[in-house]
């Protein structure tokens, strides 16, 4: 990866500032926009088989990359607006999930943690 998360956050903030878009970036609006982009991502895989979802043409792969980027940018922007450190939040969530899904019980299973408490 060429950009660090901090560099990307700075670039995103500058992009928003140059356009005076912060006024439109409430957590509500940003989260709704992110979900729209996530739905556009899903459209690329709708009706595909599991195997087909792995076999993307170069054009389709580029389109999926754009939708992933759109979703990611909105996620970053929501975190900026709410002053949430995404790396810290992700690490905390992984630690929480490690407790909820201990490897010896969860390995190879898609069961929800409540099924083996």
C-alpha cells in the first residue's frame, strides 16, 4: 500500500475542504451514502454463483474496486466526523471477537457464538 491511513485521511479532508462539503457530511448522511455504495458493490455479484464471484474480468474487477473505494472513503469520512480512530476500533473489535469466537470452538464453523457459549 502506498498511502498510510493518516495520509489518506489528510487527502480526504483536503478534498472535502476544497469543495466546502463538510456542511453536508453529517454521520446520518455519510452512513446512508456508504450503504448506497455497498449496495452498488453487491450488484456486481448478484446472481453470480460462488465460483463466478471469484472470476472477475479486468473491467469488472476495476468496477468492483471503484465501489470498494467509494465505500471505504465514506467509512473513513464517518470516522473523521465522529473522531473515531478506525485502527484502534478495528483492533478492539478483533480482540472482542477473539473472546466471542475462541479458535478451539469456532474453527471451521459458521455458527454464531451464542450457539457454543
